């Protein structure tokens, strides 16, 4: 009986993960389309600043998207297997999550220096704050689609 309940639970979790992935892709496309508009409104760049900023921003966005894709892939792995993760898989995911955070911080440091060469420091800070809030929003949407981890009495 316990095995049947567990199998049914896993089945429903996999369905909800698949639906969450579809929703996630829709949210990401929408955010990518709006991100530049949001940043443009916040920074209020002069024409000269905009001419220098946007090509560099697009480079940054491509690199950031690659890092975020890797992070999201690991979150999906976790969501699909969270009830049956081995200790080794859990350790590996912890390492990957830390690596993602370090890589995003390195990217911000790399591009922060570049942005400082073309726009004032106050605008660079506003850019990174807005960008971070957008990323947090995306991660919040992903997290809200994950099953909540609680003690599984059916396994006892």
C-alpha cells in the first residue's frame, strides 16, 4: 500500500513538474522581452550612453542567460528527483548550486567594470539592482512551482 501511495505521489509530482516547466518557459520568454524595457526605463540613458550601453548589455544578457539556463536545469533535476535523491546526488546538486552563484557573481564583477567605463556608477548600481530583482522574480516563479518538501510518512 505504501509503495502504491508513493508511486502515485511521484506520478503527480512529475505531472506538476512538467506543467511547471511549460509555465516557466512562458515566464522566461515574457521576462526576456520586458527586461530591456524595464532597464531602459530605470536607467534613463542619454543617447550617447545608450549607444555604448545596449551592445554591452546584450553581451551580458547572453552570458547571463547561459548561466541561468544551467541553474534552472539543476533546479529541474532536483524537482524531478527530490524524493529519491541519493546522498551523492544531493551533494553534487549542492556543489552545482554554489557554483551557479559564484559564476553569476563573477559575471557581474566582469561586466560591472565594463559598464563603469560607459555609464556613471549610480546607473551601474541601479542596473544590477533591477537585473537582480528580475532574476529573483524568475527564481521565485520556479520555486513556487516546486513541490513542497515535507516529511513523508508513507515511507516509514
